[in-house]
């Protein structure tokens, strides 16, 4: 996406190590090994905190942009078993590469910091506060969109998002909640940044939703939602009982759509509705604004289960 960015003077020595998957304990991961693993990274875990009424059973999958496979892409995510369960996604802004900055460093450090602050007293199990603390502690140059969801033991899901990472809640075969994307203009979302000109936790869209056992949460970067329609998500959730397999199926579907120049994707439909047009010479050749959008694709599927 074409994102306006700003220069910074933070020394490279402050950039944190590569971190892609995190639990409540922050850990260092060898970057070289991760590069080999992230061509397709999928996992599943059941988050069952002690004495919870409900919690998440979680499956995850990440497929990097085809041109960023060697670096593992520029998305990062967090899954934590704290309380009823915490899930989060951060999507690095690729425009920083033009400034010779690795766009993956900021979102990865942001998620690492979020992991370390999940149980912090000042956070008080509030996703907006978690964004505040994690952003303030992040020293890497760059920017990212982010979404955080925290499940209370009583079934209340608290959500905060800055930008266009998104979330859907599916109940009995229907989407009953959709988060709202935030943008300055088409393809330029709100974003947390290492620069003062970016957004902050105060700009986050905040929501609360009462969940029921059996509800399914789909969270992801825009690589998922730009390429997969809601009805396709509902269909996949209905066909998979295993959350890990569901996450993998959603990510694969998004990847296939992204590579299909003839697929009329949510992204291309939105572009046309915003008045985005092809260059005149392409129109003369009969070309149309259509196709999927190549991007990093991160998917988290969480099912609400009784603890």
C-alpha cells in the first residue's frame, strides 16, 4: 500500500530481535531459523486458563507475500492464554523499505512488547491500554496497523484496533460483528508509528461484544479481508471443526484469490466504489480494475469454548 512515511533517527542498535509468534512469556527466536519456517506457518493451541467460564481454542496461519517469503513477511501476531485469552495482529507498512528500513521490525517488536504487558496492572486487561504500553515501549523505526482482542472469563470480548487489521464474529452461520477499518484515504490506513505524525492508542476504535460458547472469531491482517468475502469465511468455518485447519483454509483461500487476476475481490470492488481508475491506455486495451491483492496474510481463528 502507498503509505506516507517519515524519517527517524533511532539508532539501529535499538531494533529488537525477530519475533513472530508469542505467548505471555516473551522469548528470543533465531531469525535465520524462522526465515526457513515462515513460508507457511500454522499452529493450534487451546487457551484454557484456570477457573475460566469460557476461553479460546485458537488456530493460526501466516502466509507471506510471494516476494517476501525469505524474510517471513511483515506481519506479526500474538496469542496469549492470559485470563480468557488474548489475540492480536500487527501489519507492518511496506513503504518503509523505500527508506532502507525493514518494515517487519516495528510490528514484531510491537507484538513482543504487547506480550510482555498482557498481565500488567496498568493495562488492567484493556486492549486500548495494551496498545498504549506496547507502542510506548517500541523503539524500532517503522509503523503498523494493529488489532487486539481480549476475552473476559465471563464471555465479554474487548477489542481495540488502529487501521485496517480486522475481526469478524460468526455465530450460527452468520457474521454478527465486524470491526470498522480506519483510514486517511483509500489504501492509507491509520497506523501506529515511530514518528510523532502517526496515530496513537487514543485513535483506536474500541468495541465490546458479549460472546457465547460456540462463537468463532476470525482475526487477520488486510491480506485476508482484502481477498476473502464474509460469506466465504462463514462457509469455511462451517466446513471445519478444527480451528487450525480452518485458519489454514482461510489463509490458503486468501492466497489463491490474491494471485488471481480475474477474481473480483473485496479490494477491487472497494477500489472501484472509491472512484479509483486504471490509466487511460489500459482502458483502451479493455482492461478492468479487477483481481486480488498480493500481501502478507495472517489469520487467527478463535473458537469460544467452555473451560
